[in-house]
């Protein structure tokens, strides 16, 4: 049997597959249990042979390096689980998993996936190869320097793109301006409060800048936009389609396809593909 896991800052979702059929699926709050603790409980109950994990954090060669939104109960997760339980374990950053799924869906060799949710993430497949970097932490889009803010990002810096174009960033700005309630991006745009309007406009500018940087660096054929904020605000896709030429070279953008992700559970699908990934 195969265990697939997608763990993010809010939820840990999993599926158990037996002979290409899903026999069990569920989700729980990721704050309730550490990943290693969860794996050990499952392995005591089920006859799992292979585990594939999509992880919202920095991962390199089976080791969890860091995660801004998940409590880490064991860093050397691959070595520990494989040696103790005799199973095969694959683990990769969640956006890397997502872009593998998107590349498979579009049959594309040059594709990027930007996710706008709690954080601002990026996965890149270039010439058919998943871009990881020397330490497995390439394409950290949310932590590209943008401009200074009055507070720090989860990484410790005060000038990250993620501060201006993510759900966690919106929360920081709303606390800074002392809004009474947490507002969605759409509510910020429609507000009569000048600070709320300012936050929403800064969000759009920062996201456009992020998209411009990504397509300029990687020259993809397809830019896929996903994440909770994109799903709740599809007008952002239209905005990027309309304005991207102002943020990147015309030669790069004229043949660029920009789409909202159509995949459900892209991270889980990508985790499954880790078992076939030649980059692993």
C-alpha cells in the first residue's frame, strides 16, 4: 500500500492507496500532531510499503531543513522512518510537488506554478527538470527582497515579497493598521478605509512583480496560478494576464499562457509522481 501526505500550515491531508484505488482518506489539523508522530501511528496500523510526502517547507535529500508554519518533530525523517520500518519514503517541498502535477497535466516541459496562500510559493520545471538548487531550496519566491516593511517575515527579514503578497502578509498589515476584523482581499478592495485600499493595491503590485520576476528568470510556456487566495479571487488571474507585459519583456510574455490551476489536490498528485521523478 502507498501512503500519500500533503502537510501544510493548517492541515495534514492523507490518502492510502491499494492497487491504484484510494481505500482511505482524511485530514486533520497539522498543529495537532507532528509529521513523524503521525507516520509512526499510521505505520503501526497499516501495511504501508511506500510513503510520498508533499511538505510546506524546505526539504533536501529526505531531510526537513525548516518550515515557517509547521512544527518539526524530526528533521532526518527519511532516514529514520526507512531504517525503523523498512519502507521507502519520498519527501519534497509542496510547490515542487504541485508543479510536477501541473507539468504532467499540461504535458509541459517548461512550466512554473505560483501559489498564493498562507505564503507565496513557487515550483519550476525547466526543460523537463524540476529545479531544486544545491541545497534543495531554490525558487523561494516569497523571500525575494522587495521593499522594507514595519515588521519581519517568518524568515526573519523585513523586506520579503511574502509580506506584501500572501495571506500571512495580509494578516500582518491588518494587525498593523488595527482593523477590527480580518478582511479578505475582496473586502479590502471594497472597503472605504484608505489603509485597507492601500493594502489591497500593494498586494496586487507585489504579486505582479513576483510574476514578472518568475517569467523573466525561467521563460516558461505556462504560468499556473494556485493557492487559496487565487481560488477565492480569480480576478487576480485576469489582472496578471492583462498587466504581465508591464512587468516582463514582451519577448517573454507574448507567447506565455497564464492559467488558474484546475487540479484538485495538486500537491498529493505531485507527491505520487515523486515515486517516478528522475530528479529524486
